[in-house]
């Protein structure tokens, strides 16, 4: 019997003052007939995606798939440093042609000064992105953030260490020789779905596109400031004052375990901070880039003298170790840190950078598993 009929019958019987036993029987019959509607479990706030020699092209393919999945009513907002991937640039141009609102803010002159030229020429054309592309050229500063925001299928922001810096076909092998082949580099992007964090990152990306860069040391107008939702904080550079990651490290000492994956370590203040941490009794492990331009030998020796376990990755096949994350744990809890930031003076004081500090268990455990994988002796591969 349909539940609506049962309800009508129950009302009729109750109006006739049926006995309590009969009313109870009707209630039980209704409960067995009416089923609660199924509901969707909420998506986790974070999901970590990795790239590397065992996952060639995985991160650029992830971004390409999300571009293709964005409907005409949607929006795509990117901020990035190196952008050399012309097929991915064509994906963005195609998205705009079908009605997607696309805005890309990128570094005009990265360290390899002409690296982004082909994509800038491609996307600046009126039939591509036109005004939707904003290359930023700054004196001494660099736009080093990596933020990829999508409106659909749910509002999402990807942040981390990955630049779409490899082209296909590759016409400038000298650039690849200088910056490395990031199709096979050790990299990550963290998919953020928490609406508060996504909103903050989207507003930040749009502010950069609309207003241009902040002044060094965080001076001048700032449309978006750091975002704190309790267990997770977003920290933006350039900024004035204490470094958020170093401030977090000061809370750790004896009995703590600290693991750092770093592509660049050269800043004296950073090295001093890590040495102090080791002297307070923390167990520190570092997995670093293999090139001495990014991590000088002198830095390795200073840290090793403090008992810090130091490993260089990627030398066998000239694979860049471009990961940027920190894992911290002690008896009181644990933190994970990831983003675009490097341990360099340029990153500390001048660049546009991003660091995410979180207590999220899913992020910590994903990075913890990946750390174990990184330290396993496995042959690294070059180009697929």
C-alpha cells in the first residue's frame, strides 16, 4: 500500500479514536513502508596527486582532463610560473571558445627568461585568451605560485609544486636541460575542495589577474590575506614578518620527527633554523634536489654536521626533485606543509609564494606514504 494511502487511513482511524494498539500497528506499518532517501557522503577536503618518473605526465594530464570537463557556464583561473605546454595551452583556448571563463596569470620572464614565450604568444591572441592572459613581469620578484582553480564539477583548487613546463613536441632541449623535464619530475598537486579554502584561493588568483603583483615584503594593497579555517591555514608571499613555516618549526624540539622534501635550500636563515631545530633534539630527515645549484654542497655539509639525515634524489636519470613539503610530528600531534615555497632568500622576501599548513590526516598520511616510496631504492626513469 502506498505510504500516502496509509497516512490517510491512519488519520481516519485516529479521528475515530481507535485503540492504542491499532495506532501502534499503523505506525509500524508506515515505518516499514517509508524508506529514508539515500544521501551522498561529503567529499574529503583534500586529495593528493603525485607526479614522478613512475607517473610520466600524470599531473599535466590531470589538469588537461579538468579543463575538458569544465562546461560552458564554468570558469578556470590559473596562476603559474613556468608554462611551456602548448597542447595544454590549446586546451585552455578551446575551453574559452566554448564559453568557459578562462583567466591565466603567469610569470613573463622566469629564470629561463624565454621559456614561457611560445605559450604567451599563443594565448595572448584574441582568438585564444586575449585579455584572459596576464603575464606579470616584475623587478626582482617572480610569480612562483602554482594554483589551478576550476568551478566544475565542484569548485576545486589544485596547489603544489607542479608547473606545466614541458612542451610536446619539445623544440628547445636547452631549456629542458636547464630546468629539467617536469613530465617525469617528482612533483605534487593537492586537490582542495573545502569551499572556504577554494574561495580564498580563487579570490587570490583573481586579485593577481586584476590588480597585478604585490610589492616586496607584502607592502601595498592586498586584496586577499592569509586564510585560517582552524585546522588549515593558507599563507601568501610576499609578506612582512616571521616566516610561517619557520614559526611552526619553532614549536618542535626534543622527541619530534621532521621530514623535509625540498627542491631548493640555500637561504642562510633557513639553514640556521634547521640547525637550531636539530640542536633542540628533533630528528630531521631531508630529501633534496640532486643539483648543487639548487642545494649547494656547503648547505648539505652544514646540515649533516648537526646530525641531519640528508639524501639527494634524481641524479641517476637527471630527474628533477621538485617536491616541496614538510611533515612534522611529536607527542602533541602532527602537521603537514606543502605549496610552492622554497628555502631561499628570493622566496622568503620577494617572490609570490604559497604555503598550506594543515593538520588534515588524509594529507599527512598520503605524504607519509610517498616519503617512504621516495626513500626506497628504485631505478628512476628519464623521458617515457
